[in-house]
C-alpha cells in the first residue's frame, strides 16, 4: 500500500475523492453516455430506464428544441425541422453529401460545412450535434450529481481532420471539456479487452448507422496497439434503410411521386423492417401516404439479403485491405468484436463469420460497447487510476500527411498507420535564387501527385534571407495529437523565422475519396511512379534552364558569339523537350545542354578563383586553407 502519493496539482484526487469523467458515443442513429462507478463502467439511463438517446433533433416554432424520443415521434410529420443522422453531415461540404435528393431536409449550400434550414433559422451540423451532447451531459450530471471534469467522445476511425474538429467544436458548444477524441473501434477494443482479459490479435468490425470502421489491434498485457485501420465514413445502417426504401417504391408502383413527408415515413418504416428482420423471418411494411395510397408489403429475409448484398460486400473490401496493411492473414485473427447496431443484421453476422472463419464475438452489447470503452478511458484521463489499471492505448492515423513540392509532387511526412501522437520533421529548401517566401501546402492522401490528394491547408513562411537556390534550410514539422488533429510548423534554420498553422479544413473528404484513396494508391502505383519521375525530371530541367540563363546574364563576355548561340539553342531545345512530357527527350536535352556549358562553367570557375585571390599572398591563402581544414592539394 502506498504511504505517500505525489501528483501534479489538481490532477489527482484526494484519497477519498473521485474525479468524475464521462464517455460519450455520439452515434448516427443513437447516442449514449457512460461513466465508471465503483470500478465498473456503466451506461446511464433516463428516467424511463432507456440507455439510448435517438440522435434526432426537432426545432419547434416557439423556440424549443426536442431531442431523442420526443423528436423521433415527429420525424415523419415534420421532416424539414426534424434532423436525423446529422453525423453524416459533420465536416462535409454540400457536394460531398451523397443521395442528398433523398434526404427530407432543406440543405443549404454555404461555404465550408453544409447547413440545414429550419423554422429556427439555418443550423450547422455542429449546432445540431451540440443539442444531442447537451442532453447527454445533463443526463450524466443528474445521475452523478457531481461536477464532471471532462468527456471522452468517440469518432469513427476514418473521420478526417474536419470531421474530428467539428465533433470537438460541438462538444465545446454543449459545455463539455473534451479530454480526448477516441476512435470507436479502439474504444470497443478497450471495453472488450478489459472485460474479458483478452490477449492476441483482434479485429473490430464497427458498422453503425452512418459509418463503417475496421481496425486490427494487438492486445498484450494491457497494451492496446492498433496495427491498421480502414473503413468508409459514408456507409452504415442508413444505407440498408435506403435499399429497402427503393425496393418499396419499386414494389408499390405508386401512382403519385412521394412527398417529403412520404419519404420520411417510408424511410422510418424501412428502418423498422430492417430491425424486425433481425429476429423474424419476414417484416410487414405498411404506410398511408399523403395521396391516400396505401403501402402494404412484406419483406422476407431472402429479398433483404438480395438487395443488400452489395453493401455487405462493400464492408469486406476495407477489411481485406486493412489485414494487408497489418501484414496479417485471416488465420492470425483470434477474434472479431462486433460493434454498432447494424451488426445485429443476420446477413452481416453470417458474412463476417464466413470471412474470418469463426463466430463473431457478441458477448457485449454492440450498442453500448463503444460508450463503455470511452468511459474507461475518460476515467483514466481524469486521474482515477487504480492498482492494476496500467494499460496503454496506441492508436494510428488512417491516411498519410505530407506537403506539395515543386512540380505538384507530394512529399509524405507522416505515413498512414503511424502511431498517435506523432511528430515528424523534414527539411526543404528554396527553388529560386533570392527567394524570400515559401508557400506551404499541406495535403492528405496516398497518391504521388497533389491533384490526386485532398488539400488540407495553406500558409506562407516569409522573411527567408535571400540566398542562392538550394541554400536555405526550411524545417517543416508535422504534429498529430492524440485526437488525430494536425498542426504544421515551418522554420527557417539560420534566422529562426517561423510560421505555424492549426489545420482546420472547412470540409471533409468526399465519400468517394475517403473510401478510394488507399485503393487508388495501389491501382495507380505504376502510373504514379512514372508521373513522379517525369515531374522530377521536368523540375531539374527548369532549374538547369534558369541557372544557365542566370550565368549568361552575368558572364556572357566569357563566350564568343558562336558559343553563346550554341548554348541559347540548347536552352530552347530543352524548353521544347520539357513541354513535350517525354522524359527520355528531356534527359537527352539536359545532357546536351550540360555538355555545351562545360567549357563555359570552367571559365566562370577560373574567373571566380582569380577574383578571390586577387591582391592576396600565397601565405595568406595557405593560412585560410589551414583554418578551413581543407586538404593541401586543393590549394590554387
């Protein structure tokens, strides 16, 4: 037993006190809040004993805001002012939203993040999410009846910087102190691993209402190490609902097109049918539409499997890729933890079991396991570490981070699947003589060219002392914190001039980009390598052209007219070859120009040496050489 406890002031409780922190699973369909009490993680229920809070917000005419079950009741009769699945809008621009024509919402295309027009004005996804978080915070305060020092909020592993920042902003708006943003699969692994004392390699298959994540973790004596992660930030249970909705429209053969209210009602009936099929062989779908038409259909399991097969297959592609990234085979995976309400679909359970050749693990409630893991992490971050709770989380970033170099090339500074938090630095230099400023363009992705990656941020470093091209030393440092948020610093080494940016992009990765970046990097590896080689050659050629022209301008008197014309002709040939895009022609033209300039370069060198030695004695030159520790045979 410890006789003396030493800790940072305010960071550790007194022996008789506990600092309360909460874990929040902010889900697409439902949200939960949990905390650790008496050494065990528990989900907090409302007055009626319900753990789940439907992630639905309704804005009323009198200024009131309804959240949860009260809002869910009105999703069909007041669809424009009742917002569901707002998580799919977080950190995204208007054009990033797929199937927006099927959404019963009045979306507003504004710069940055898409917004929703309601009777209480235009609301951002951050504001809507804040309403859900506020209700969860109030529930926690009523349950714990003590001050809450902070919260760990979970996010999909494949959320990009914009989506993570939007989640953090929503929490602040709700009055929460964010201790950490934690990836959902990692939170689930913590809850499962600590609850079952599990060790070995585990896969966490997380299919929620709007997102899909797959993570491969190694659990070893309290260390939770994420080996690789993948997924799709725009694939979830909502997509299965839409498949049923489209099937209903095909089967019902309606005489009138459905209204916005009809669409909301049928999507609700589709969700109910999907959930009913989890425990029954068939599900009834009945609805009275605004036109008076009646929809009365029965959806059986075989039909549901047929219309949903492509979605199931879509989840298995990232699984295969993530296993390859981790350097593992299916046989190496000891268990598969199922997370998210959509994993209750028997079709999903069967497909995952067949792929991994084992029964998925369902001993923890897939709706609650993420919130429980978040609560455990929150309790630890609050300073309530008990004996035997020495465990460590090692999470990773899903996509590479880098910056643009000359020629539109990407120099990767932090590769994907790097363990968080991480900091990497790399030195760069100037391209032109006398260059006093540099544009830093931060990008995200796996391709070799900037045009094929997503731009995150741009900032300028000014005050670089004028030097010849290549002499300046610019050290660029990338830092990704435990929340997965990026900051970039550029510093000129000789003067100490520095520029810094907290990367806060105004929109997230598009659906196609976030799911296809890694696949595209593999599919286009050969073309990317060729493109990169061409760009690098073109940059070298342009640098040679500028260097020769600068030399001609300064020392043309060292050449006769024929020599000058020959060099100028070589420059024109190289410029023409550079525009052609043929790497072989560019290389030949560079070699020719280099040969033409060889004599010219020698004369310039002699001139420079003569100028340097003018008026100096042999003894002074030898002394200088000795001071520089130069070999004697380099003496003039």
